[in-house]
C-alpha cells in the first residue's frame, strides 16, 4: 500500500520554486492529493497512524493495534495554519472495509509501517462553491460525498452500504481519481442529478502473496450520473484499453473539453486517449523494452504547457576524424523550433549551421574542427530564446553499458 510523506512544491513556467506548502499541526502531508481551495488556502491528504483497540475488527494479538486515520487538511498557504480538518475515523466505521485486518492485504496493523489501511483515501475532489468533497476510499471500494461545513457524509456510492442502486457496469472496486463535473456531453449536474468520474481499477496488489485481487478482468475509466432523488446510479461512459488492461494500482481519468477522455493506466505505465464512445485514438507507453516493464505513473494529464527554463541549455561537442558532432538539450523547454550552432573565436564567432529541433536532444554535425562552440535556440517566429554556455570540443569516449 503506497504512501509518501513530504510537502507540495509549486513552480512557475520557468521551473523556479515559488512556494512550498506543508502539513499543519505537526502533520506530514501525503502525496495522494493536493488542490487549491481558493487563492488563500489549499487542501491535501494526511495519513496519520494511530493506536486503537482493533479487536472489534478481528485483531487476534495485542500487537495488532495500528490503524491509519485518513485526513484532509485545509491550510492557509502563507502560514500553514490549519483552517479545517476531516478524519475518516471520526466519520467512517472500519467494519465496512473490503480489505479486512486478518487478510493482510491492507496491512496487519502490527506497527506504524504495517498500519491497517482500512479506508485508504487515494483521491478527493472539492467544490468550493458548495464546500463539498468527493472522496475515494480505495480499501472500502466506496466513494463518499462529504459536507465540508459539518464533516458529515452526504451519501456513499458502492461498497457494503451504498446509498445508490448501481446500474449496468457502474460497479467498481479499489478505484482512484474521483472527480465532480458540472457537465459532460449532454449530462449536467443540476437539481437531483450529479455527474462524477473515476478510474475503476477492479484490481489490487496482493501483499499476502499470490495473484492480484480482482473484481473483474479489466480496469476502466467511468463517468456516472447519480440521481439523489431516486437513488439510482447510471453509467454515462466507459473507457477500456485495447486488450483490456488490468491495473493493480494507481491511474486517473481526465475528461477533456471536447468530450474525449485521457487516461493514465497507473501501474502499467500506459497513456491513452479515447473518443466519447470509447474508441481509442492514442496509445503510448511511458517507456519501452526492458525499461518499460517497470514503468508506472500515479497520474498524467493532457493540456497546453508553455515553458522556458531558467537554467541554461546543455551542449556537448565531440571531436571526430572527419569533423565534430554536437548535441544540445534544454530540459523543460517547449518553444524551441531551431538550434543554430557557432564556433567561438577570439575575434567573434563563425556560423556552423542549424538543425530543426528533434525531441529532447538535437544533434548536429560539421566537417570543421572547432575548439569551442555555442548553441542558440530560436522559436517558430525566428526569435532568439537563449544562448548556451561555451562548450569545449572533447575526444569521444564510448558509453558505459550495464547488463
């Protein structure tokens, strides 16, 4: 069961650190969720191990006493002062979990490292206009809507005590990335209708050993319409990967403005885009070959991003028998279209040539043998963006290879 303690770092589009936001009240922020509530405050997950009597939940030894209290904190982003806090143990009885203490699939509760993840909040969304939260409790296979003013549960979807009847293919388990939506296609959150989305893993790693736990053979992104008057949950859209990937952990579903869905398949390291009818129009892995086997990613998003790094480009030049080869990169840059290369002379510089940007690293070769070189980046309008430091040409050394 993954978790990570730390703080949130905010960067601008030059990749300069502008703010660090930490947990308040001597608590460590957890990595699973972070959102801005408004201009002055942020909300995020906190995983807080506690010692409690777990005999009502199946503990068979005195050492089984550690349980994880999943919390949401709202803090002032300037002072880190806690403005509001919600606790799963205050509002949700562990008896409703899908992963029991004795199963070992969510920790045996014997110490703070083996704490029992009865709830496992891996995502939440917030609507500041209504001060409501949509919480994913992975270990309970349940989605909760919570009143931010009182902390009370408004409704629960799925799990052992669902407030809704689940329509065809709405059922889910061990889900991630719960989101609220004002509108999707012709459906709208209005009156008694609410539109939500989530990534339905329907699979879970098995820390006790053996094959993964599975509620069905495949994972899927889902969009669901809830009717709080009739207590019915209806599937609006479902997005499955070619070959029906089953994802034991992680994953997220992003609904795009044109109705398409962009999905990160977590543990499998795949990224896909689908049309509203589920048709796959983009499929890629985060890596390939041997490296692809161990590649995974918690979340991924598709949007326009324009950035010019504050750091200088990296330029290397290697001497060859028939000339010099150059390679340049500017990590994080999105605007360069052309690189121009120059020999640095005592009296100025000599233009060697140019090369259209090609991926992360752009290569260029000249028949000349310059001692010192410079690379300059130009955008699509021909404007110079940056000049690299002077690089001294070196004799080539073969790369080291590790088997």
